[in-house]
C-alpha cells in the first residue's frame, strides 16, 4: 500500500516564487531610489553653479552701486546739475496721527 502525500513539493515552489518576486520588487525599488538620488545630485550641482553665478553678479552690482553712490561721484553729479548745498535746511515734520 502506498501513501500519497499531495502538495509536499508545491509549498517549496510557492516559497521560491514568492522570494523571487520579493527579490525583483526590492531590486526595482533600489534602482528607482538610485535613479532619484542621481537626479537630485545632478540638480543640486546645477543649483550650486547657478548660485555661484548669482553671487558673482551680486558682487558686480554692489561694486557698481558703491561706485555710483561714492561721494566723489555725487559731487560730480551735483556740480553737473548746478545744485547748491543748503546750509540751513528746512525740514517738514509730519505728525504720526
């Protein structure tokens, strides 16, 4: 008399298929995470370069502003426009009401 043992090998096959699917899902997830991290790193480097360019432009604008508002430059503009310095200026005071 023989004893039939059904489903004995099927549990192992289901386990192997499940682990294989789990491996595929984790591998795909890791690939996606790596892709996003590379993209973020590239964007960060691009933003750093843009920031560096903006800092240079800011320094140039500040230099331009300081040279335009220098006291010697203002004296030249005052002389060119024919303005006269008021020795006793009359100030208008507005109440804070």
